[in-house]
């Protein structure tokens, strides 16, 4: 599925552009790049991408104007990136139609996490194909539907996102900080207890009644979704 997602990166710093491209390609995305606003807009019309990563401070045509022009054409997902941290820039970007906003310097892994989150919100095909199907567990993110041991249960959004993230990465150990970053976002100010509380609630609601998987605590580290027979 990821091979079908074409991402246009419009960023005037070649080092940032190349590093972002490297991480995106490792995840299976197709990447096209432009170093200024005019070239980015031209590539947008020529290549018909599925997603745009857009810097604000660009030569020839700034990111505000590029975003506005693209929004007149169609509702493609856009993440805006800038070196500025003022709230005015964030508000302006969102008002122009950006789906998310990241401030430099940033970790490329943050960009990947944000892309996936935006795609789940904006692309039904992506959501439906990122569902989890395991013995005694089915997670349908598009319909917000979870079935455990043939019984449907109801989860609030963050519990659902946390469960989906862990189940989508079976047998991988994540620290509490990693889970906060991936599920709550890199700008979340809460503490690690947030993760513990949500894990406790998930266990209570799911009853952990499967012989095929388990939501396991890794003492002193964090958590993992352990799958004994990955399908």
C-alpha cells in the first residue's frame, strides 16, 4: 500500500530534503522533490502526488502561497514545516488548509509518524488497509471498530490509537516516551503515567483472553504487543 503513496517534498534546504527523502523511501513511499515554491507547484500539477510536505520559507514562492494555490485545486493532505515557532505561523498554516505543522529542527521519525496519522484521518483507503487482523482480534480504524474474542468493544480515540499502534508493530518493544511521541504527538506535555493508565484500561476492557497475543509489560522499559503466531 505504501508504494502507492507519492509524496512531494518542497524544501529549499538540500540536506533536510535529502534526509527526509531517505526516511520516506525506507518506509516504502515514492518521493519527488522541489527546492523552491514555483518548482514545487509545477511538480504538483505534473506528478499529481498523494501527499505534500511543504516548507514555509521558500524562494520564488513561499509556502503560504503554494498551500493556498493547491487548496484551490483539491484537498490533498499537507504538512507544513518551518523554522519559525510562533503560534501565528501555526494558526495561519492551519487556516490555509494545512493538516499538520512541524517546527524545525525535527526528527525525521516525527515526520513519518505525522504522515501516517494524517493519512489515517484523510485517506479512507489508507485507513482500511492499515487495519489489524489477528486471531481473536480485529481492529478497523476506518470504522473505529474493535472485536476481541468475537465480541465488539468500544474504545475512546486515544486507547484505540495506542492499541492500533502496538498491534501494528507486533513483538516490538516501545518505551513510554516513544508511545507518547507516536500516539500523543511530539508536542504533548503529559507524563509517562498517561501510558500506564491507558494500558491498564485496555487490559480491563480486552480481558487479555487470547492464546495468540498479549499486551505485555517490559519491566523497566515499556510495553510490547506480543504475538505468538503472527499471520
